[in-house]
């Protein structure tokens, strides 16, 4: 159960800080309202860094079903542990989203736009195009797993790996995130989307379930292919 609770806690921290920075930027009346995409990408990178520091020594800090499934597919992780990890990740994502909702409680009524409220919880495409959106999530997560494989193949001073992982997330967000909001993590999108549907957010509108499969399938496929590409091309 230690791995389950580590993944739950790590993913909850990821969503609390990651979705928290989105809330600060898009909700009305916050001190960082309209501070922009750079703030969001830096906030997410630091959220990943801290989450990895927090639980990496216990579970390896997958905090992402795409990572867990890719590692299992490559034979680097036991399939029997995959349901345990994903259950922890999904539970943690929902918990983190609920904490963001509570933290910004006075600001939901002040924000009239239901799309802005949904953006606090989950991703949406800048241009709705099923094939293009799926490709974007595939490519972003391909780079994530290829990059994580490369980071694992290098030696860093003790304790620096999470910082390098955070830099990878920042790079993906800045370079590839402008199309779909770079979910690159099924739990990061689906867990908070479920929380959005369940929580009493005033004037929230729908949860956009017609789009919800893209930030799940795209990252899973992209992660598998990214990890496989590193192994095949570079022998990792």
C-alpha cells in the first residue's frame, strides 16, 4: 500500500500546484489574474519537480498512468502493480482538484465564464480538431517518455534528477503545449474532469466529455512509443 499512497500523494500535490496555478491565472479577482502562459508552464514544471521530490523515493513518482503503462510495456515495471499505481494516481488527481476548488472558493462566483472554470480542472484544445488534438497529445507524451528515458540514462549529482524532469516539463509546455494545454497525463486530465462534474462549482457548465478521451488515449500511446523509440534507437 505504500506505493498506492505515494502515488496518491504525489499526484495530489501535482494537481494542487499545477491546477492551482491555472486557477490563479484564469479566475477573477486573484492577485495573479491574467499573468499568462509563461506563469502556467513554470508553475506546472515546479509542481512536477516537487511531486517527484516528495514521493520519488517511495514509488518512483510515476504520477502519470502514461509513464506507468509505458514502463510496464517496456518490461521495466511489473504489470501487477499497474492497477495499484493508476488507482493511486486517479484518486490523487481528484483529491488535488478538490483542494484547488476549496482553496479558490471565493473566486468561483466572481468568474462568469464556465470555460475558464473548466480550464482550472482539465485541458481543452485551442482549436478543436480531433486528429490534430490527438497528435498533439501523442507528440507531447512521446517527448516526455523519450526525455525521461534519456534522463534515466545519465548520471546527475544526487538529488538533481527531479529538477531536470521539471525542466523537461517546462520545455514541453513552452514548445508543444499551446495546442491542447499539454495534458500528457491521463490522470491529470480525467481525475480533475470527474471532480469538475461532481463538485458544486457555481455556473460551471458541462465537463466536455466529448473531448475527454483524447488526453487519455493520446498520452498512453505517445508514452509507449516514446519509451520504445528511445530503447530501439539508442539502446536504452
